[in-house]
């Protein structure tokens, strides 16, 4: 009869595995973008994105985003206006043009954009120096026309944001990258993923 | 009397073994699964850090470095390491760097030490420089450790590079000229002299 | 041993005294100490204020520091000396700032705000750079600086050195240097301010 205790072993092992997997649940999973809304270039995509305000209450932002085009970027904002982008060996810069339709009172600060290529590599839009050019980080609001900040305040001197507008986001990749999808998100886990038309 | 003694001795033996084992097993705070996964190599080796590769290109040393127009003079030696990061899957910054020797001494990105780097988009090389001041006697066993996140190196891969320095290097570094730390850069372009300093032509124009 | 058996109380007292003497010797001797446990030392003495070894030599008051002028109505007190870290790993600026204080009224922190407990700036004498943390095995010639009201510059400065304990943080378990406690005190003559405040540059 004693050998029956051996049957407990696999159960115990399974329990140990599950218990240690809790680390995945607590640390890793919530940081991943796994609530995906998919769309395709040219088609308006309705996105509903959850965020938490300063008091911890859940808010939602609802917007319609259309991927207009992904094209090689030719200029970048310099100190005194647009400057031509000087190519840097091994690199490419893409202009991701998005049209957003959203209530002007919805906060849109801190948006993230990335370009996934046909090899599945994901290049993030981020502020960086590329040669002599300063490539800005992503923004989803027009220059000088912003909605509210997350604490309810507004940027001094900015005019109200129009209900419909287009923005360009620059993404630096290597010169092998062939854009396949654009990802747009604010916080995990919600993300919009829009395929680039060939 | 005999049986009691035996029982007592066995009991003591078990207690001793138990407490020995307890000391040997990891406690609540230790987290062996979370230790960074160390990948070792030497100067010139391409080391895989899961989302990027890092390669140490050059190791230099001096008593004076220049950055942002200021000179930093060390009572020891500045060890300057030029390295390249190439992301494979996603943008990868290298923000953790430290030097360590065989005696367990560690010099981190604290004080005047700094890591001049920029994140690498997939496939696009980032050229970085880390400079750390150390005592000359550390050079013969000095290793550089690089990792992606400075906040928390748990769950991550870490490169550990033997810098291959000797006492002869320590002597040479002590008399080397001042080194102007280059700004981090992206791409395949030759690096040139785009340093983080003022123009040194003396004509008042920034380079 | 027959004596011991016959005079147990005497023996016990003698033994106790011997142990007390032994312990006191081992723990640091009969040094002159102040109420908080800090030992008085002369200027120029190297003091172990863990994780640092600090030697402070001289103090002087001035209106400029490395080409930088003090704010109107304020002045610098600069103490020259040496600092080295005895810790095996790099130490950040917080234990360094917390390791040194002085008996100054009206002192200002590095951002210019008045501060109750005088906070030093620590600069590397060779190049004027701020020493915001340091690694093992490096002996720095330093200037320890305080910012005070011009009218409150003292003739003598008593500097207190504090030691820290290496332990795990209560918050996140990370090892660090905490619980600063005074370990030594020294008094320095302060070389007085120049008679005339120099004109600010560039006017």
C-alpha cells in the first residue's frame, strides 16, 4: 500500500510548477501587449483603450485611427524649421502617417508607435540622434494643439485639439527593414495593430 | 542509559544536519531563477544578450577624460571601453554597466563614471562608450559586465567580458594623453572625431 | 585556587573587572567621547566613518568656488581633505552626503534652499567635478563645501563625521548603507573671508 504515496509525486511536481509560474503572471504577462485590435491600412479602426487615472479609477479612451501611409521620411524638424534628413549608412527612417478622430477632451499623451517588419522585428519610435539629425519621439497630437494632460491640466499656450487630424511619427530602422505592420498603444495590454498595404 | 544516549545523539545529529541543510538551501530572499544569465567572452567577441549582441571593440585608459567640455582627472585610472550594440528583435538600450575584479570589487555607474550609449533599433548598430575610474591594481583581472536594464538585471542576460588588461597597460595608461569621450552614434558610418567636447581649434566656434 | 574558593566574591569581582577591561580595550579604548558616542579627533586625522575613510585638514571661507560666485549675501566654507571608500562596491552620493555635517547655522543645500542639517558638497580638488558617489580603491583629494550666509561665517567649525551600517533596505531588500551615526568630531579654524567681495564676472 505504501507505493501509492508515489502517485502524490507528479501532483506535487505539477503544483510546484504552477506555483512558480505565478511569477510569470505577476511580473511578465501584464507588461505584454496581448489585447490586440487589428486593422489594415486605409481602413478606419475603432480603438477602445483602458487607462488608470491618478486616483486609480479606470478610464477609457475611444478613438478611430486610420493608417494613411508608411513612406521613407525625407525631412526632420530642426532648430529653425524642417531640415532634410541626411542618410546614415545602414539605417532607414520611416514616416508613419496616422489620421485620428477623437474627442478633443481625451488625453492622448505618451502614445507609443512601432513598426514591425516582414521578419517580425519591431522597431520602436523613439527620440534619438541619427547622424546630425535629431529624430523626435512619437506624439499623437498636432504641434501646439494638444488635449488635456492626465492630471487634467493643459499645456500653456496650446490651442484646443481638432476632432480630426493627421500626425506623422518617425521610426528609425535598419536599411533591410520592409514595413509590415504598425503598432499603436498607450499602456499594456491594449494595442492596435494595422497591416501595411503592399 | 545506553538507549537514551543513542537517541539523544541521533536527535542532535539530525538537528545539526537539518540546520546545515537550511543554511545551504536558498532562503526566501535568494531567487536563483532570477539571477541574470551570464554570457562570457573577450574583446572582439560578439556576445548574444537575447534581444541584441554586444561586442567590445576597443579598450583604452588614461588619467584624464573629457566630456561636455570638462576634464575629469582620476586619482586612479580611467578605463574606457568602446563597444557596439546591435539589436536583433526590438530596440535595445544597454543601460547597465559595471567593472569588477577578481577580489570582488565592483565599480558601477556611480559618481563620475558614465555610459554614453543610445538604444539600437533592430539591425542598426549603436556605438557606445563606457568609462569608469578604477585603481591601477584592478587592471589585470578587470571584467566589464553589460546588460540591458539598469533598474533590474533579474531575468535578463548579462555579458561578462574579460578586458585582457595587464600591469604593463596600467603603466602605459598612467602616462596616456587625455581622452575625449565620443558621443554615442548609430549606423555603419566611420566614427571620426565627433567628440563630446568643445571645439579645440580655439577660434570660438563649436565643432 | 584555594584563595579563589575562600574569597568567592573577591574573585568574581576581579574576574568581572578583567573582562570589562578586556572588552573595553577590544572595543576601542578609553577615548574621549561626546554624549552621542563620537570621538574627538585632531584635524588631519584619518577617521573610519564606514564606508568611508575621511581626513579633513583645513577650512577657509570664500566668495568663489572654482570660478563660481556665491549668491549675493552668501559665502562658501571649503574644507580640504581626502576621502576614500572602504566598501567593496561603488557607493552612491547619499551615504557620502550623510557622512559629513557641521555646526553651521543658516546653511543652504545644493539647490539653494535653507537646510536645518548642513549638507556638504564634495568636489574633486584636481578638476572641480562633483563627487556624487565613489568606488573602491580610489583616494580622492577633495573639497568639502558648505554654503552659508555671509554674516554667519564662523571663526571655528566643528565637523561631525558619521558612519553607516551595511544592511538590507526595509523597502526592497537591496543592500545599502543606512543608519548614519556620529563617530568622530573635529574642530577647524576657518580662514576668514576676503575683506572685499569680488565683482561678479561679466558685468
